[in-house]
């Protein structure tokens, strides 16, 4: 009695928690999962605490034995007789898994409790599509204990445990066993995933999975609601078909998982038996309707369009006929139609190919769903480990598919919006280009300038793809792209040999690929429009803007003139940006060595010192001086002296990477800032620099070389450091000490209170 009350209390607690977690509508996910297995004639249940006690969360599929009753005439009395034992065969090797017949299946399972205490367990049969399941419980002396009837052919509220799967309460007295017989009838595919649970573990598992289901349903609901609003505002049927696809797909998944029967139609078992095949056909119907409209099949392939229309009409006619078919026949027919719908959609993709950008999203969305399903199936057949990723891969795949298709529809919406803007392009083109010119003159960042230019030109010309090439020496370099960008087969080193680019570069005028002299240019298959705009500065070609589209577009002569003049403004902005960049570079770097000059280094060093103070981080500084540099100039000349300085800066910069900041402090003096580096590590780095310089002579042009050394002083920031000037002065004192100590050595400024 106490055990029964405990189980009832746990079941009540579970129901409340389950409803609370799934309150926003639990409707989805096809999970193909075959449990892990082990081999034994009788499953001896043990607890992980030690031998002789029960072990829960145990997969029972390997312990099942099955016998197929083709006529369905046998009773439990016949099946439970000792003479029938030899007729039962292991379920996993029976070949019956996945079959769909009108037979009655008898499944036998032996369980034994080796512990010295009574255990109350839950047996979960996680296949909610079984039409009727009757459990007969016997003890090991074949004495009948109890009978439990369930299945989706019965009203849901008749179940003893309010759950989407079939749950049975099992009680095991100490040192006792039970023999379980399941009488199973199904109009769907036969699968028998069984697992034993402790009540508490089962509830905890359900709470976790309930959270995942809630998140999944929330995403599906949000996508359906969002696209419903788009349909109401835009009145484009593709959004209606997409919403119907999401809803039918979600409800179909809910049927597969048992949520639909639990929450949507618990009092209608007759509909439950037919719901799965009907929803499969509905999903196929809306998938084909959506694909036909989304891919613009009537525009690109009238022949495939007729095929899709005929198939959609066949699906519509099939739906009412399924009402009069047996559930098993409905299921088989639905599977055949689903396979055919995949072929129809593939034919639509093949007909449209990549003439429109939306095809990429469409293919990617179905690929992620296919990948998720494949991963789950491989885990089911134990070709991959059954973990969190493989277990929920179908859910991840369907969510990703829904999101990608929503992105594709958003992209479609943007294209529609662009097409409407094209109607007003003549009136607003000049205004837009004027605004663009003002923005171009306000930035000196070349990358931002080119990116903004390309995006803006893509919008005003309604060409969704394009790129900018800048001249670099004798060739051209890709600097910015939009859409699919630079296509394959275009050789930048041989650009002038292409008819389109040759005319564009030589004649320095805006050019369409349909213009005379450029029509032979090799375009991407499906490209209808390609426009080239030379970027000029003082009649010199700085670069090329190329825009192309998979849609036909026309440009009036006045629009060409405006775009050509705007390209001249782009050339001025590019030249200004280059000049600004060169001025900044010259202002911040030393002309001889390429490292930071003294003023810019001091500015950087002050910022890093402030950051180290605020974050309580260490900071060190190394002062470097070339030993006897005057004698190098006197013996080898100033050109050799310059080369020694250049090589010294180069080696110090290489060794100071990745944190070191190096600047030229004086003639032959360098200073290296090391943010985040404590003094001991800075001292070791200085030693490495000293040894590297002394071991690497500088080669001269006359096959001679100069061997020289350096002296280094190291100082570290402390709470008493008032500024970067003080830190440099401390390092300089350490350097002076190194020189007095014979040079070619490292000395550290002695102080206290270093940062940690």
C-alpha cells in the first residue's frame, strides 16, 4: 500500500511539473533512437551501489524475446505455457523491428531482483504509436499477478500513468523475479524501446527534456507567428505556405512523440490512429506548394511546374481517401508519397539551379535537416555514440531548417522590396548618390570606404552581387565583395585579356556586358546583368567596380552618366584615404627602421601604463643601446651603420612578439614596452635579445660582416611609478649600469613594490 501511494504521489508530482514546463505548447520532434544494449537471457537488475541491488536506467531491448502470432488467436494462457518458451526468439535478431503488419506480437521479458529490499520501478515503452499494448505480469513460478491495458487505440485518460509514452509500475520484492508478457498490436512500424527507471530519476529526466521541448516549440511557434504577420502585411502566398508547413511539420512531430494524443485530442483514439499518415501527407503538400512558389518554378521551368501542380493535386485528392483506408495502409501510402515529394522538390531545384540567391538558402535548410536525421539514424544503428548531440540531432536539424527558411524568406522579402524601389530609382538615384558622396568624404578608412561604396552601389543599382578591384602594381587585387562576390574562372593577373574588362580598362567608361565589344565576356550561368564602373583619378584607373545580378536590369544613359561621375568621386576619396594613411604612417613610424618613432611610442606607452594600473597588471620596459656604435660608423661608414640599426630593430621586433611594443628612442637606442610581462620574464627576454644579437653578425655588400653587441636595461612599473617618463629613466639607469659593467650585458633597475 505504501509503495502504491509513493508511486501515485510521484505520478501526480510529475504531471504538474510536466504541464508547467510544456505550457507554451509541446508539439514536436521526430526522434529515432535505439537504446543501448547488453546480452543475457534474464535481465538481472543491479544498483550501481553494489551487487545484489537494482540498477536503474537500464535498457532492456537486448533482453526482449518475441513471437509473432499471425492469426491473433492465442490467449495469454496459451502463450504463458512452458511449451511456448522455445518459440520465442531474441527481438534484435528476429527481423521484426521496423515491420508493419496486421499480426499480434507477444514479447517476453524476465526480470529478477537480487537485492534484499523491495524496489518500486517504472518501465517505459517509448513508442507511442503502438495501437494496443497489454502487459501480463507473472512471478517466476508462473503465477499470474496483474494485467495492464493501454495503447493509442484507447482513450488517453484510461492510462494509469498520464504520459505520452507507455509507463508501467513494477514492484519487486526482495530476492524475487517477474516474467512479463506484452501483447502488442500496431498499425505503424514495430519498435520496442524499453527502459527501467527509478521514479525520481524518471521525473528529473522528464523535467530536463521538458525544457528542451519547450524551447523547441517556442522557436517553431515564433517562426510561424512571425511569418503569419509577414503574410498579412505582404499578401505573398509563399509565407502562407511556409506557416502551414511549420504547423503541419510541428504537429506531425508531436504525433511521433505522443504529445499530440496527450494534449490535442486525448478523447479521439480513432483520429489518433490516422493522424500520423494524414499529417505526413499534409506536410508533403505544403512543402511542395512552398517549394514551387519560393523557387519561382513557373518562371524558370514550366514543365516542372506542371509536374508539381499535378503532384500537389494528387496529394489533395489523397487526403479524403485516407479516411476510408486502414491505418496500416495509410502509413505505407504516406511513406511512399513522402519519398515521391522529395524527388519532386529535387526536380524543382534542378530546374531552377542557382539562378536566384534563395536557392542557396533552400538547399542549405534541407541539408541541415538531412544531416541531423542521418546523425540520429547512425546513432540508432550504433555506428555513432548515442550522446546529447546525436540524440537531439533531429530537433537541432529541424530548428536550423526552419530558421534558414525564415532567413531565405526574409531575403526574398528584401528582394521584393528592392524590386519596388527600382520603380522609383530614376527619381531618387541622384539624391542617394549625393548622400553617399557626403559620407565618402567623411571617412579616411580605405576598407570601410570600399565596403560602403559597394553596398551603396549594390542598392542603387539593385545588383545583389559585386566586387571592387584596386590596382596594385601591374595587376589588380580584390578589396571588397558583396553577395557571391568574385566568381570562379576570373584570373586577376590576366584581367585585360577578358573582353569585358579589356574594354572597361582601355576606354575608361561605364560598361554593361551587353554593350558592343563586351558581349563575349564569360559570365556565371544564370547571370542576366553585369555592370562595370572604372574608378578614375585624374584620368588614371585606380580600380574597378563590378556589379552583377541574376535578374535582367536596364540603365538609362542619364543613369550611366551619374554613376560614372560618382565613380570619379570614389577615386578622389580613395586617393585621399591613401594619402591620409600614408601621412599617419609617416607620423607614427621611424623612416629608417619602420618601428614606432619616439613621440608615438610615448603616447602608446602612457595608455598601456594606465591600463596596467587600472587592471593591476605587470608592465616592464627594456632600454637597448648598440655598443660602440660610433666605431662602427667610423670603420664601415654610415650606410653600414644604418644597416646595423635596421637589422637590430628587425631582430628586436621579432623577439618581442607577440606583446612587445618597440620604438626608436634615439640614434642607436631602442625602447621596448612589455605590457602584462613581469620583470623576471622581461629580464629573460632581454638576455635572449643580447645573445641573439651577439651571435648574428650583419652581412655587408662587400661579403664582409659586422659583429657587434648590445647593452640592455630592464625596469618594471611599480605603485611608485609616476609615469612612463619615470619608467624609461629607470631603464636608462639600468642601461648605464650595464655599460659601466663592460657592456654586452643586461642589468635590472632595483626597486620594490612591483605589481604582481
